[in-house]
C-alpha cells in the first residue's frame, strides 16, 4: 500500500452501495510511506440503504485496500479518480463491481485476484513447494506466461494510465522473481523430510538481468521492495554469511549501499535497518542508523526509523536485561547480577501451563548436558499459587535456579521482559545483556548447539562494531 509517485497530489472520491448491509462503516486503508507500519485509514458511514461516500487525498498513483467487516479487496487509486463501487455485504472480494473513472484498473485487479491469487494452482504453497527444481521452474514460467496473456487481453484498448500498467507489469515480474529467489529456502523450511535442494549452476542466473535489479518504474511496488530485500539476503548468504552471524545485518546494509541506487536504495536500507532493530545488535543498529541519516538527505525515512529503533531497543541484542530480585524455592534471594560472567537461559513458565510442563523433562536433560559449564538455567514461575509451585519444584528435584514472581503475567519481571505468554525463553549473555530473545525451545534438538555457540558471543558482537559501514 505505497504511493507510486510523489507528484500530483489530489483527491479520490469513492461512492458506493452495499447489498445486504452488515456493518455501519466502510474504510479505505493505504500506507504512504513504505517504512511506516501505520496505515492511513479513511472511514465512511454506511446508510440504512447501504450507501456510502468518502474522499481522501493521495500523493500520486497508489495501491490501497477497501475494507468492509473482515473482508478486503485491492484498490488502485490515482488523483482525480471518481469510483462507484457496488458489492454484497457478506462477500466483498468476490462480488465487487466498479463504475466511473478508475473502474477499468480496479476491475482488472479484481479479475486477477479471482483468476490467480485465489487459485491454489498458481500459488507456491501448499503444493508446488514440494516440486524439484526443473518442475518448479516450469510451474513459474507457465504462471508468468498466463499472467502476461491475461494482462495483454485485459488491458488492450482500455484507458489505463502508464502508472497502472507499470504496476501490473511489476507485479507479474516480481512475483516470479521473489518465488524463484526464495524457493530453496522456503522448501527447506516446509519439506522437512528432505535436506536442502542443491540447485543447478544456472538457477540464479536470472539475477544477472540488470533491469530486474534497477527498475525505477517499480520503485514503490511492494513486491519489488520485497525482492530487493531478499536479493540482499541472498548476496550475503552467497558470500558465506548466515543470519545467525553477529555481522549479518551489517553485511546486508553494506551490500545494499554498494549494489543499489536511485530512490529505492534508502527504502531497502531502511528495511535492513528494521530487521536489525528486531534481530541485530543494538550498537550496530545505532551506528547504521546514524550512517543512514546522511543518506536520507530529505529526511523522508529517518524520523520513522528513529521511532522504530526506540520501540525495539529495550529488547535488542546488546541491551542490558532488566535487573530483578526474587526468592528461590529454598527461600534464598537472587538477582541478575549474581550470574555475572555466565550465560543465563531464562524460562518463564507456570505450573498450570501444559506446554511448560511438557518441556520440564527436556529442561532436566539440558541442565545435565551443561553441568559444570558457565551457564545458569533460571526458571521464573508466574504462578499465583506459591504452594503448588514450590511442591512441584522440590518434589521433582528440578535442576537450575527456580524463582517465583508475584502477580503472574502482570508481575513486574514479566512486564520488564516483555512476556506475552508462557513458556517464554530468553538467552542472556555473560555481561547481562540480551543475546537471543527467541532461542530454540528446551525440547528442540538444536537448543544444545545454539547454547554451545552462544558462549562468549557478546564479545564477538563488540569486536565488530561498524566502522565498516561508514563512507561506502
């Protein structure tokens, strides 16, 4: 839902009638800035007769959503559009019809949705992901040809703007490019009965097409942006950098600076930054954000990124974990600083949670595997019933440090650590900073390897602070 031009701001008027009215309002939702998660929503009341009218400002051609109840359908809007929209109250997406200025473009979108998006035969998931390389590429080529034929028939001799034709063409181009680029990774995640496919030497040759990477007419197309972000990820992994590497997002940021140009460059740099805010080291993110400030000379994206950084920095890797003082099942008082110099694997749980109880045997095994190592397994019970918790811990002789926080999910420590549900696992570094806010579950076979790789990792992060991102 992004604007396709900063030129020609104007008004769009949408009127309509709903058969079988089921809600009191209808809305149009659009996002003017591709890095801003907040959507601009314009509501209109629906009369007893099912009629509505709304007007909104748009900065040039833009994609939007028409929303009624829980149903939604695509819109393409341009300044000066005067759309008349009709649909059934219980079936917006399938029944919508358009008249007026802009009707041709939006009717085409509706037909594309019915013919391709809602047709499982043209989707990668759930079935086509099972294919091997050759049949998967045949599927993608066939889908693209059908979409191109559909576009040729649906737009020939029809009064549609260049902006819309560019949008429709880019949607076909980057649906193909994204699905081809991400297929090996997605298949590995979904088809867990087989190992990762070994792709042929020519599989990624399509990325050598310069026009695919540098496409100014598609700058604000969401699929193009998604493709470029995936492209940067691919370049990083092809150069032997993994997402778990301490410098992964720094590498991606530098690659985007080197490989991309034009107005799309700051958008993709911003997308990498937003990933780093959530999964990277807080000091690296701060340094890259300061570097981005010099690139975003019009200050179009920087203020939004600063807000996003501030929202996530409390729980980012490298941020200090909140201190606490709690009592163990044996009555001793413990605090976070008591564990300085050791990894701390925190498990927020409840004795009434089935998932938490299911993980207990794995917690015992994990504690045995790391006995004598510089790691503490800290179990924070968010139980209201102190007696039941204490009895379970003592009777089962559960390993690790067991403490309880008064107040359950509303306990101060639960709020301080952002706990939304149990079990929640968090891994803290030896220096008391967040190292991983989503470590592998106690029951995961990969948890052992992940913990082994975490010893001393805080020092690894501090050793690669991004002087490398400056001046490229």
